[in-house]
C-alpha cells in the first residue's frame, strides 16, 4: 500500500472563497505496480491518471458538500446557454 499526498484547491472569481483540501490517498494494488508508481514519484514524474482521477473524484464531491456548508456556489461550471439573435426577416423581392 502507498500513501499519496495531495492538495486540491478551488479558487473563485470574484474572490468570494477559496477551498483547499489536503490529504493522503491510499493506493493499493499488485506490488510490482506500486513499486513502479513509487519509482516514478521519486523521479518527480506525474502519478498515473487513474490515481489522479480517483483523488479528484472524491475530493470534488467533498468540496461540493463544503460549499453547501459555507453557503457559496458549488465549484461546478454552470451550463452556458448561447444567446440567439433574432433573424431579421428578409424583404420580399417583389411588391404588389
């Protein structure tokens, strides 16, 4: 088992809040894979995507719960509805 330290920070614009979550994730698996991850870590390489994604998923959900407690908007990007311009009706090519 490996323990992977992490820091997850959310900044708001405008600066109404900043949320930082620090912790250690436990990574389990075959000894050969754990040894490979540890060797890459000591060489200052990025952890495997599955480790980063797993940590991000859990911490993101926790940050949503924290934002409800603080009464600030959740760190979920809101969908943007494209503005539609009214089409100008073309004038007829003939007049009666």
